[in-house]
C-alpha cells in the first residue's frame, strides 16, 4: 500500500517538478520499503530512512511557510497541526532505531523501521489530502 502510494506520488510530482537531485532523493525513498527478518535493517537502510525523513520534514517546513505567507487556504493550520501529531513521533523513534541497528537488535529494529515508514506514509497521505505534496524537491 505504501509502495503504491509512493509510486503514485512520484508520478504526479515528476510532472510538476524537475531536477536530478529530486529524483535521486525520491528513488532512495522508494527503495526503503519495509523490513522483515529476511530483509534486515542495516546501516545503509537506516541512512535511507533518515534521508526520507529529512525530505518529509523539508516538505513540511515548506508547507508551513506557504501557510504563513497566505499562499494556501487558512485551513492549512489545522491540517499541519494534524500532521505534526505524526511527525513529532519520528525523531525519538529514529534515535531508538539507531541504537537497535548499532547493537544489531533486529527484532526491535524491524518493528521501529516499519513504524517510522508507516508514520511517514501517513504524513504524506494527510498532506496530499490537504492538497500539498511534502516529498521534497
């Protein structure tokens, strides 16, 4: 489900934006996927997930600035507040995930990795419902 959403988002954004760096970042985000015992969380996958989180936070920052500047409807304040409920959970989860990857605790790492991926998907979905793509550019 998240993969399909990411692909749909990629296609729609590719029509609106250009630039090699954007597509390189987006490709990295799409490769992250979810993890399982047969697909463990490595340092590389952790780095990819962190890059995806940076893209989401950068997009959220642009969304907030557009809201402050009055470029988008005033309902954006409520929409951003609803999304921040999820984005505030990501940094502490990432900190815990780094510890689990460092100590090779794959069971807990997999759970957190999948939770973070799900949170990022939820943030993107809610932002898209508000008419904003926050995947970065």
